[in-house]
């Protein structure tokens, strides 16, 4: 049995409220000898468990070189609600990491384009922090496009100025109240992409967000001339085990937890948008 399948005990180091329904928590290990088991690739996820309640799959939002293991979580059920009520010093179960991650070797030969919608910025934050720690891993200054419903729902707002030290960043929201003094564009990430200049023949795109957004953005990139093998998306499905045993995350002929959650777009494009998948 792989060590990642065995539960370990984590301790909450801190918890930060990001928006009204989304928070980030940092985990350390009760047994420091277990820390080495949590080597991971950006884009992988862990199963976080609340004793006597259950567990939920959560993307890792820290980078492998960070001294802390963080997860950014939206309250969407009993387990995530219980996680949101934890405090520093509380304990939880953790299994992982599971799945595959973003293909970081690809960015060494290409120009990196990150495109996120809503909570999709969380697993891409791991890539962002990795690039910030290894600035020579990209051929030139990478680009981040990020959209949210409103300015108040933009995640990691206090970190964006630091991200701008390494990334060119374009933000957009679906709508903004005049009192919020929003100065960036209003619209979808797809509309933002339409006016963004980049060399499609040298680009590699990592996309994470709502499925309809990822499908539309991937199609835009193809029309712009980005090679299909250079477009990657991260899928989300209900996952109970993280190891491909329970079958809850079947997506066509694949299992999202085991074969993903990151996929080359050309390998799954025929299944995206199909009802009941």
C-alpha cells in the first residue's frame, strides 16, 4: 500500500478567512517525522478528514518548497463547514497527496499562461508560488488571467501585489458595485483573453475554474493557434477515496482522482460538456 493512502494526523497552524465562504488553513504534523511524506506536485490534492464526520478532497494551494502546507477551501457541505470552524491547535486527518499535477517541465520550454476562474486560482497558486521561488524556470515573464464574480470574491487579494513582481496579471469580475471603485475590466475571463496578447506557438496554458469556463477558454486558445497538446485543465468531481477504488469520480473512461485531476485538454475534450459525465 502506498504511504499516501495511510491517514496521518495534522495540526492546524492557522486559518484565514479569504471571502465570506472561502478560507485557507495551514497544516503541520503532530509527528514531525511524517512531514517528508507530503512531497507533492502543484495540482495534486489531499483528503482532509474531520473525526467522526468524514473527509473531503481539497487541492493544495501552497508550493512544494513552502514551509507550510496550505489548502484553500470553499464551504460546500458538512465536512468543509466543520473544517471552517477549526482553530489553531485543532487536529484533523490527512491522506495524500493524490492524483497527478501540473506538468511543470512543460513551462521550461514555453511561455506560461495561467487562466483561473473563481476558486480555480487555489490549485494554480501552487504553480504561482513555485514560479516565484524558481524564477528562471520560465523563458519569459509569465501571464496570469483571473476572473471572479465580484471584487469581494477575488481570492488572495493581499498577495496579488507580490505575484505582480513575477507575473503580468490581468483581473476581471462579472459585476462590480460603483462603491467598490473597481478599475479593472468587467466581464468574463474569456472576454479578457480576447484582448490579451501572447505568442500562441510558444505558449503553454494551465486552466482551472468552472467547467464551462475552461471549455470556452480552451476553445479560444485553440482558435488563437495554441497547440492542443499545450493546453491543460484541472477537473473537479466528487471523490470519496482518492485512489480510484470507489468509482465516484468516473468521467467517461477515466477516474479523475487517479488519472487527473490535471489533464491534457485534447485527451478529454470529447467528454467535456456531455451531460451526466
